[in-house]
């Protein structure tokens, strides 16, 4: 059964009526073709789903009445933050979308020595807004009611001091002694996984990451592309420590 679900960046409470924001109105009224009296589900990132009923709809937008509230148990017990070297165009969109579906809690896009994409100023702001919209759409589709945070694009060295403290910090290394299957298990609840851009991490990048507490981990015998490596690592981590 398809659930007509949409994100709204407004407070929600049972019994209240709200005007649908433009993006939610477009999704529910024009794409899904819902009308007055039809039910839908709203979420705003607070961890709950809100049942709602459309009470007004026209070319200018629509209104809904919130009729119910339910906690959503779709978040992994393992908090994964993806430190991702910025990839080109649709590759980065794919990474953000699929990692959200797999339960990642946050993204830190970084520029590094071998980055082929450099973002700053207005261009960085546009890409950030786009990535956040990709995350929201992935949450709508996958049933998540908590929206992963996407940090502003920044240089690798600038991002490292702001990573979650106390996390297990991993960087892929084919010569590492441990694979994800042999990492120490007890107490692991938060992981930062660093995935390089198309050209990989440079020796200087790796030195900086190791200095920030990252340890190497093997991920099989094959060399994976940047858009594949992160997904494979996330699935392996979720299978070992999370909810897959």
C-alpha cells in the first residue's frame, strides 16, 4: 500500500490546521493528485509521523488538518556520519540519496587535495540546498521521520574539529589489519566513515585524517568507486552494529 507522505518544515500538532508549503502542496496535490477529504502523512523531522486530512485544495495550494501523531521507529541504533569527498554532479546526489535510505545520520561534504569539484560562495549554498532537498525526498520515500543533517561544504581540515566526539573514525585502507567484521564491537554506537572523492584521498589527506583519530579498515579485495565505497561501508557497518 502506497503512503502519501510529505515533509513540512513547520510545527505539527493534533487538531491544528496548516497551509501546505509549496513543495508539499506540489507533491500531494499535483503529483499524487490528492483532493479534499483524502488522507496523507506529514513529518517535520521530529521523529514522528502525523496523519492528516486535506481540507482545502486549489491552484494556489492547500490546507490540511492534523488528525493523529505516531512515533516512527526507523532510526538505526548506530549513528553513522558520512565524511564524503565531494563528487561530481549526479554521483553526489546518488550518494546522498542512497546513504539516507540506508540510515545515515549526517553528511559532511568536504573539498580535498584531489577533489574535482570546488564549491564556494553562492555555488556552495545552491548545492547545499539541493542536497538537503535530496535528503528530504529520500526520507519521504524510505519512511524516515528524522532528517539527516547535511553540513556546509568545507575543506577537509576545517571539517575535522567539528566531527562527533567519541565516535569510531574509519578510513578505507586495503592494507589495514582489520575489516569491518573484525572491528571491536562493544560500546560502538557512533561511527564516522571517511570516503574520498573520485581521485581518492591524497597522502597529505590521509596524514590529516590519521592525525584526527581515523583508523584504517579493509573493505574487500576490490577497488570501489567513491559512490560505491560509501554504500558498501554503510551496509557493512549497519549489518555489524546497526539494524540491517
